[in-house]
């Protein structure tokens, strides 16, 4: 029971909406309803996990503005993808705004039960590329190492909603010994991505046990962790965790942030601790309707990521996950956003837009058309302003050379 939640008769100061005013400013998530909680508890990631909002009753108490769609969606959530929101992340929701971009990401809606024939439970075809429980080997030189089916909070569009939270009864059981042995036996695997669920939910000792075994495999060059913990639970990024992680370089971390409001002062500080530990940071966003499918919002988000020392890495077209149509934006909109980024802001801020091809086809890069034509002696291109240029090139792709000049002529 979440005994620290205030009752409706004991109202706390509601979260200030002023902090959400500017997309480019850093604001604290604040304490909101949890104003009386001691600092030591609030900053303790285990306290945050223990006090997650996981039931309809808690949600109604904290957010009397729940819409009928959210009410019905939350009633059904535990049959599809569980409800869980950390108190910290909950405070980023603007309860007065039905279209709050944070709200749409974590509060279930009844539309999740509307499924179409082209939607899938495993849109990336992971289960069919899994030689060992918990390991996905889909690309030649790298593997996905699933660590857990639990996350600090659950994203309503999750590609792995078939297994995360175990609401569907998938009963995910990774076989760590088998996963590690598979990698040991496959010398072509030089890159291991730990994901889940969220690997940073493990305590430091459990996580280090896995990292040290992987690092001991001579052909594993590169370790990566995919995590949304810095966004949902920045308190987890402790100095002790960073000290442990830095022992396993080269180690990269891909975070998952979708909207500039997620980049609070708490998140910025957590990311700074990771960056100071020498960990290169990238971000993966999902293009989501009502959340970030707007060029102004997207640009502010990407620029703010750079301020947090995070390189925007991928922008994903939302996978065809069952019941996600209300959150999916169009490829046309994604291309329009990319068009308004390239050339209009720092190149480092521009992610690669990709579609993870349905049924395990892998990531396909999607770009606006900058090549207008390829002729026998030139490539015709346009720039971000629409100006047209020609780049000379032979029909077989060889660089064009000037016609030979007589030596005597050249010496004149
Ligand atoms: S954090 Fe990642 S794995 Fe967990 S629910 Fe969100 S998208 Fe899915």
C-alpha cells in the first residue's frame, strides 16, 4: 500500500504549471503531492520505485481530471501493459491539460484496446530471432541482451509490451548463462546491447556481475545499455553506479526521451554524472502524435539534449504495436520534421529518422529527398533552402577529371 500518498482531504500544493512554460528552460519536476516527504526519501530511487502509481484508485486520487478514456484504459491496463509511474515523473504531468505530452506517454487510454489487423505484438520480429531466451541476434555483429521485463514506468507505445510488465502473461525468463555462452561461442558478436525492460533497475552488484562477464569475452568490443531510467527515475544515477559503469569502457548508454519537458534539472544532473564518468550518451526518441510530432517541439527537444551532453541518435517511427494507433504519427509528418531540422540547426542535433521494418527487417533510414536526379555526368542535389546544385560524377560513379593537357602547354 502506498501510505505516503496524501488523501484528497489532505491536499498539497499542486505542481506548478509555470515550470512547464518554456520548452528550452530547465525546470525541476518539483515535489507536487509529495511535499512532506523527507529529502532523503525523495532522492532515494528505491523509495521512488516503492511509491509508484500503479492503480486506478491512486491515479484518481492524484488526478481528479482523469478523462473517461483514461479511466477506462486504466481499468483494462493490467491485461495489456501495466500502469506504473514514478512520483518524480508523475509531477511532470499537467493535470489541467488533457493533451499534456507527458500524460499521453504513461497514462493508459481505452484506445489501447482498439487493434487493427496490421498491428502486431512483436513488430520487430524479436522472438523469431532469439536463439536463447533473452537474446536476440538479428544483425551480423551485434546482439540484444534482454535483462529484465520490468521498467521504472511503462510507456503506452512500448515495442516490447508483449513482455514488459508481464501483464499479458508472457512470463519472460532470460537465461543469463545461456545468453553469455552464446556470445562466447559467436566470435562475430562484437557489440552487446543490454536492454529490457530496463537494465538499470538492477542493483549495482547484479548489473556489474553481467557487465564483468561480458567484458571478459575477448571479442566483445563494445557494450551498450538502453535505458529510460535517467528520464523516469534520475535518482537511480548515483555516483556509485557511475563509478561501477566506468570500469567497463567502452560503454555507451542510449537514453529514451521524447519531449523537452522530460529534460528537467534532475535529469540534466543525472546525465552529467554519466557523461563525467566518460560514458558517451545518445538519445532515441519515438515520433508520437500529440507528444513530439511538431517541428518546434522536436527542435527544442534535440537542442536541449545537446545541452545535457546527449547526442540525438535515432528518431523512430512508432512501431505497429497493437493498440498504438492513437499515438502513432505519420511518416509524412516525420519527414516534414526532418526537413525542418537538417540545415536549420546544429548537425549534432539531427537524429537519423528510421522505420524498424515490420517482421524483423531491421532499421531502415528514412530521409527527405536531397538527390533530385543522377545523370551521366552529374548528380543533381538540393540543399535545405531548396537551392539546386550539381556535383560532377562519371556514369559509373568515378570522379570527373579534367581533359588531359599537353605538358608543354601546362608549363607555359
Ligand atoms: S522504458 Fe522502454 S522497455 Fe520500458 S516500457 Fe518504456 S519503451 Fe518499453
